[in-house]
C-alpha cells in the first residue's frame, strides 16, 4: 500500500502553513481522507492508498482569509497517480498569494 504526506510552506513569510485544510479524493470525486496541517505545515492525509488517480485539494483561500491576506487562488488541486509500487508519496506545496509550485518529494 502507498502512504501520502504533504508539507505546505508560505513562501512570503518563509514559515510553515499551519492550519490549512486538505481534502483527498479519488478520480471520481469521492472523498478518501481529509486533514489539517500541523504547526510545522505537515499532514499525513492517507496511510493506505490503492493504485489509481487521486486529487489533493489544499484550501488556500480559507487559509489566506483567516490570515487576513488576499489571494488569487481559492484552492490548489494536485492530481497524482498511485501505482502498485509507489511506496510513500510526499506532495510538498510552496505557496504565495499569487503563485505556487509543487513536486513529487521524498
């Protein structure tokens, strides 16, 4: 089985994005798991994923609003594939109000 973790960093302040809500869904939109980033901006929304396509949605708009900051992105959705031999997957998100980047981490 494949496990999933994430780490969200606020590129403007250079600090972890604590308290961001995450929603993990299957390709058909059915919910799989949810979570919230901890004080270090990290979360483990899933410990066991079957092969398939998934979408990890970061609730960036709500997070920026709670911080009293404007943003262009109300959410960031990262789609990714899990294979039988994926092992552990890590999906980091580097975030600012008007840009973001992500990659397959280790």
